[in-house]
């Protein structure tokens, strides 16, 4: 199975701050990685697909990049409604595997 | 728009089985596979398997092969997952998700307790 290592596990940031979350995969997966936002008690929502494509309807302050086996999700300017858990998913090969999640909170 | 509506929370006894549903709307049900995912302790996620609603074909995570059974009812655009021989380790939230995890259901909280 492909291992996905996500960091940090938790993050305290100020409103307006730039935030970066990283996922590293144990082997090459091309761009087959999605990013999700999950608020307490809610289903995950797709933010970024194929590593860099912003899902329709999601704010443009969210962006994704990748280089090799390292993938990043960036929020350019943190808003109050961005407080959530974020996780990544690789769907390059079965079984699909998930990052362990990053809990984003306001400082 | 695409919606996946899951059945309600379940409280079950150890050793029992539970069957949960995922009703799809807003697209042609047989066009896309349905995945099932387990979320434990509010964070970590595991893929259980998927079913192809068109053919009924399935693919399971080895870890859940003897635990989960995936089926569909095309007439009602509903996918089902039955989880058997439940233990406390199976207490979790279970999600269905469509296609390449584009859209997710709201989740079913399963609590296994005597």
C-alpha cells in the first residue's frame, strides 16, 4: 500500500495568514492526489483534485501544488470559515490511502 | 446537484451485523462507482471498498474483505454496505463517496456496545 504522510497534525494560525499543509507519498503517484476540507459533524468536501485543480465553487484562496512525491495545500489568506480538518487522498493505486489529517485552528 | 443520502445512526451489539444505505441523486447512478470509507476517532480514514453499480462488480480492501459486503439496488439508485461480526473496533463513522471521492454522503455513525 502507498503510505501518505501528512504534516503538521495541527496548526494554529492567525486570520489573514498564509497556511501550508503537506502530504508526502511513499512512492510516485503522478498527480493523483485530492485535498479535502472537513468541518466538525460534516462530510468531507473536495477542495483540490489531481493535485492542482480547484473544485468548482471552492474559494480561490485555496491552491495545490506538487513536486515529485511532495504535495502541498496552501490557503493564501486564512478566513474564519476555513477552520476545519484537512486531509489528502491518493487514488493512484488500490487501496486508496489517506493522510492522517491536519486540524487547523485560529490563533 | 449530486447528493448521497445515507441512512441514520445505528447502535448495535457486539457480534451483530449492520446494513447501511447510500441513496444517490442528481446523476445517473450506474455511471460512477461508489466507495465506502471508515473514519475512526474523528480523524483517520480507511478505504473499505467500492462497487460498480452498473455491473455489480466489487473491489475490497484486504483488511475488510471478510467484514464488508457491498451491494446495489439500481431501481432505487441505492448502494448498501453490510458490516458483519461487529466489535468495538468497528465503532466509527462510515461514508459513501462517488466516483473518485468527488462527493460524499453525510456519514453513518455506528456504535457497537452491549
